[in-house]
C-alpha cells in the first residue's frame, strides 16, 4: 500500500485498503443517476423561475456542485454554515449560524441543499430561520435521509436516498475533515466522532 505521513497521520490512496472504510452504501454511479433525476425534477418544478440554491456547509458542497449542473434553469447559489452542539449521535438541538447568507431571500424561490437529514433538529432550526426572511417559497433537497432517525417532522421535497442509520462518509461527508473526496458513500468503521 502506498502510504505517506502528514501532520494528521498516514495518508493512503483510495484504491488501497483503508481499515476504516466500510461497505459502499451508495455507489458513485447511483449518485450520478439520482442527482440527474433530482436536477430534472427541480427543473420541471421551477420552470420559468430562477431558484436560489442554499448549500449547507461543509457537507453539501459536492452534492450542490453536481446538482446545480443538472438543473436546466438559471440558478444562484449561496452558502450557510451551522454548528450543532452535542455529539454526532445525540444532537442537542442547540444550533448557531456560523456563516450566514449574503443574498436577501425576500420573494426568492429558495431550495436548501443539505447532505444528510438525521434527527432533523438542525434543519428544522435552519428552515424556521429562513422562512422568517420572507422567501416566496422554501423547499428542501437532501442527498440522504437516515431511516427512522427524525425527531421532528417537516416536508422534504427532494430526497436522494433513504439509508439505514449508519454513520456514512464520502461525497462531501467527513470524519474530522477526512474522506469528503470519496466518490461514493460508505459506512465508516471507526468510532463516531464526539
């Protein structure tokens, strides 16, 4: 195995064995196909309009980039970053906005682009915050929804995949900033971060 060392420890090539990379949950081919389908659905639903895509950093950036290229409409993009307190497995629901939007949402058709909906608490807070800014419409597009994990209910207009409640990495999702550049989604075999 080709291995180098940097300040964070050993770095391996993706083609080689990494003992923390579990089975593939969603392949790169399945992701590409589903992103194209979501882009077509949004293009149809928003025909004649120019939606504003709001990416939730950092996890959604890969999904947002691919999705935007599959929407056959003029779109604008902006980004938000939020921080949730608590562990990765037990969200406290206390959320703060770390990076806010630069674009005014008043009378805009807004689509929030999220990487994964787990408990839904962070997204619920974000949704309420954005609705208070008087958009013409607000919908949610998430790449992943963890089956049976939601503690709050609200409409998810566009869902890429519903997956079992595993901790997954790749395609923008990380552990300590690693694995975001994997082309597929995999189960993480290490202990979940706190």
